[in-house]
């Protein structure tokens, strides 16, 4: 398949004019190539075929604004194979949901008038070059620059239309094999305007349009000169973002890693492309380029029989036959990976799927990860579970086609059903026989792993990396160990119960003022204790907090907590400016590591640590148990009995 845009002889070479460039670049560098697409599995191909048949059967596109009617040629042209696949991926491969989303987008395109937006209508919005389409990244994505500091108009519907118009132009010139764009955002402040940010209403509308009507289009987002408040906000939400999305976001990095320096605007520090925006030159040149490429695509579509479900690669100029079939994996693909198990009782073992990438800290190359198939016995509830269920936006915990949402449960015990280790190397941790069938284990996967994989303690059977598990000592039960690791890994030499004192900071100062702490770990998130910590924490010490305590489990309470967290992080430490003089650091969503977990379990086995249980609930009463946890009156751990030991 061709990997660069089909271009005429005139497009092949773009002569360098004297002085800065003022028109769009015509093609990626020869070294810039899209990644090969992942082949469809037989199941995915079947779902695509079913969706295609449903789309072909549509009688009309619905509308409440008098725009209803049968599919037009331009809509059939828009309904490509890759378009249908994007909507399937966006809906976790649910054909009915994908069909519904496609119909909603076609209705929106008609009612919004996407194809009626003209360059003349949009032109005033771009007179200062606040959006520029220029060059390609190293994977041949079109680079779309956003420059908020060049804002030149007041908030209006045309500002939203401007973004839609420019995204459509980016799509016009995408080369074969590439269906995503690279977004480059420069938050450099304006010299003439103090407020260049869109209003909340406009921002919400833009976000809705991009999420619902341009799914799976973002390939990379490269952002520079971010204001501190935006930086702080992203630090707050980063642990909750889908790892695939998180990997696309790059902040204040050397952008030459992602965009060839010769095709990156010199406004970015690594860019060597001298470009000067002159609206009278750039705007007509962009419209001419996009119009020619769009017309060439349409002519190829007509020549191919005007078929619904045509290949975008073919339309973009690749030397491919009409409606090519993407390669599919063999029907036994899920058994293709070799299985390694130290247990010889094969009639009780089962093949596990190949391991998925693990966030956030992949093991070194010479330490292949070991996986466990676990039957969960008991799960201890924690406030983080309430946050996952009731406060965290659903979009941040729902992204896997096989797991509709992240299942809560950070702290649980289980029985090992099977052990799986891909190609262990002698002498490595991956080859070490730490576990065998029938072992009782206590587990603590961090929240980042739960959000990325959907694996949590409130389900019957899970596959978990062995590094998140420790064997329970002989003589101890799984019920006794439930809830051990999360609390045990945040314990320190001195433990102070915050509920016992009306003036907790005063009590800490009285008891430890003469011998202040080296560090403080606050597992509750008491802001008052932090604000007065100079009385009992050494100047070089660090205040580690699991979070900021929520007044209740609502989005607004989480937002207030998050803003306080940001303030603690960035507020001046100098006491004369109102700071504490002590460093504050968030310690939530941690991955304590195998060494610490094994040390805690050893102390548990020796009787030095025990878990205080408030109540035990059967699995079918989990909602009642969550209410007890939420009430704040539990006198110990609230434990769910998922399965019998």
C-alpha cells in the first residue's frame, strides 16, 4: 500500500521561495510514514460486515429540523470503510451503538450545515492565523496548529464553525494510510488581548462535536507554553486518563521527536520551518489545495462505482483495488501465543490471552511479566472505590471493547487458579516460580492499572500481573488479609488517629514539636494538618497526602479538592508569603512495589499487623456496603465476600 499522498508532478516538488514560507506544504517528508494498521480479528471483521449491511439498508436520515431524507451522494462518499471502523472502535465494537452514532453524526452534519460552510464565511476568523494547517509529523499526520494568543474575534457560533471547517480541510489532505491528525497548540500569550480563551459554553460545544462527530481522529496533541493552572489541572486528571489517550498528549517536550524539524513551524523551539502567516496569500492557497485533493478523491470514488464503504486509502490515491479487504488474523489467534506453566496438571489449566501493555511502569526488557489467573475471595472497600463509581467521569473509566468500565476494588485476596509466564529467561524475576496453583494471595493493583485494564476486586475471576500480588503466610486466611496492603503500605513509625482530637494540629505540635517528623503521610487528606505542619515537620521534610478530603462524593466536591491539591503543589513555600515552608506531594494511586508489599505481609504473618474489620457483606449486598463506607462511620474495613475461600 502506498504510504505517501498521491500528488501530481506539480505537487511533487515545492520550490522554496525567498524568505519565509507563506503557503501550506504539499506532502510529508520521504521518511515520514504512517504506522501499519492492526489487522482485524475475525470477530471484528464480522461486526464490520454487519454494520455495513445495516448502513446499506438505511431508508433515510432522520431530522427534527426539516432535513430528513435519503442518503445523498456526498454522504455515501463520507461513509467509507475506515469511517465505519472508527465508529465501531469508539463504541467498543457494539454494532448497534455504532449505527446510532453514525446516524446522529449524519443528522448533525445536515443540520449544522458542515458542507455549506464556505471559505468566505470563515475567512474573518482566520485573518490573524489562529488556526494553521502546515506540514506533517513523522507518521504522516497533517499538523493542525491552534494559536489561542492570536484570537481576533468575540465568542460566537462562527468560532465553532471555524474549527469544524479547518478539521474538514485537514481530512481533505490526509495521505493514504493515515486517518488521524496532529494537533499542535501554542498557549503563547497575546500582546494585544488579555483574554483569549473561549467561554465555557463554546468550549463545551467544541468538545461535544469533536468527541461525538470526529471520533478516533486525534493522533497526537503537542502542547507548549501551557499556563500554570492548565498544567496543574492536567497533573490532577492524568492518572484517570485512558493510557491510550494519555500517550497522545505531550506537554512542553522536544517536539522534534514527533515532527520533522524541517516541517515544524519555528514558533515551536525545535522547529526550523520559517513560516509567516499572510492571510491574503495563505487562505486562498489552502482552499485551492484542499479543493483539488477533495475533487480527486471524489473522482476516484465515482470511478470505483460510488460504493458505500469504499477504502479511504484508495480514495487518497493508494494503488489499491476498490473495497480492499484488510488482512484478518487466523481463527485460532487467541491460542497462538505459547503458554508456559510449571504445573503439569494440564487438564485443570487454561490458556490465557497475550498480555496487554501495562501502565504506568513497564518492567525492564529482561524481566518478562508473570501473570496470574485469580479467583477472588474477599475485597476490602476503600474511598477510592467511591470516587471511581460516583465522581469520576464515565469517559475516563470506559474505553475497552471487552470491559465496559473499570471495576473498582484496589485491595483483595484470591486463590491462584493458574500461572502464566511468556518465555521466561533463566535467572530473571519472570522465571522465578513465586506462585503455584492453589496459593492464597493478597493483591494491590494501583488505580492506574484498574482504569487501564478494567481489572478490580469486585469481580469473580481476573488476570493480574504477579508483581501486584504477595503470597499470604501460612496460618492466615484470605478473609483476615483482605484490606491489608493499601493501609499497610501507607503506615509509618508513628500512627495518629485524627478522630481522637478536636485540635489535631495542636496535639501534633504538643507531642512532636520538639522532635518533628522527617516526613508525614496523611492517609485522610486533612488540609488543616498540612497548613500548620511547620509546627511538627522538619523544614526539609515532605508532607505526603493520599488526597484532599472530600466533603461529599460529588463532582463539585472533587473539583474543589482538586483545586486545593493544585494550590498546595504550586503555592509559594516561603512562609512570609503565606506558604507552609514545607513541600506537599500527592501520594495517591501509588504503586508501592513488591518489596514494600512483601514487608507488610511479613509483619502481618508475624502478628505485628492486623486488619480491623467493621463488617463483612455478601457480594449481592455490595451497594449496602458502599453506603456504610460512604457514611464515614465504619469502625474498620468494610469487606465484600466475592467467593468462598
